[in-house]
C-alpha cells in the first residue's frame, strides 16, 4: 500500500516562502514520477510541478522562477520550495505519485497567502 503524507503548509504574507514536503511509504519511490498539484474551492485540480525519476522537472507557467520541485530518493520525499508567494497561490496543495499505471494522492495541505 502506497501512502503519501504532505506537510509544510500554512499561512504566509505575500512575498514570503514555504517549503512543502511529501513523504512516501510503500511502492518504489525512486522509480516514480512525483508531482505537486493544487486546487481551490470550486475549481479543478491543476498541475503545479512534476519531477521524473531521473530528475527532469516541469512547471506550470504561473510558478516558473518562483517554485522549485526536488526529490530525495534516500528519504522517499519530494519537496516544493515556494518563494515570492502571491495571494493567487492560495490553495490546497496535493502530492501525487505515478508508478507505471498506478496513481496515488496525498490528503493535501493548505497554503494561504495574505496580501
């Protein structure tokens, strides 16, 4: 059973920083594609960033230059460093793991950015 647990969310003022973590248990983390997504109330969940098993990264345009996704295979953990946060970054952030045809999600962590 693969389980994902996010942490690191919270409240921050505009321009501040937060680092999200997603610890994965079970499965084969090093071979998994990991991603961060976010969802606001009443809206669809959207991709924020992904990182492949080899470390290739991909970002949505709105976070390029501000967010950095990284992974530590020794700790089975993926991170999202978020700098220069804006009020529109306020969302619930979810961690996702893809291994072959299987997809797993974490429970989400709230990020709130005040003006």
